[in-house]
C-alpha cells in the first residue's frame, strides 16, 4: 500500500467518524444546547445579559 493510499484511507475514516459524531449529537438534541450556550455567551459579551 502506498503512502498516498494510506493518507486517503485515514482521511476517509476521520471524515466518517466526524459525520457519525455530528449525527449522534443532533439525534440527542445537543445542537440546541450548544446554540443556547452560544447565545448566552454572546449576550454576556455584548453586556445585555
């Protein structure tokens, strides 16, 4: 196996893991929690909250 093929396989595995983790997080509703925390942090920086 050439070095180039190894890099392609590793890249594909990492991308697949990333997609899997994002899908699991969305299915658990984590995206709403992240958005809520981001809004709170933003409001604190602006000085509104």
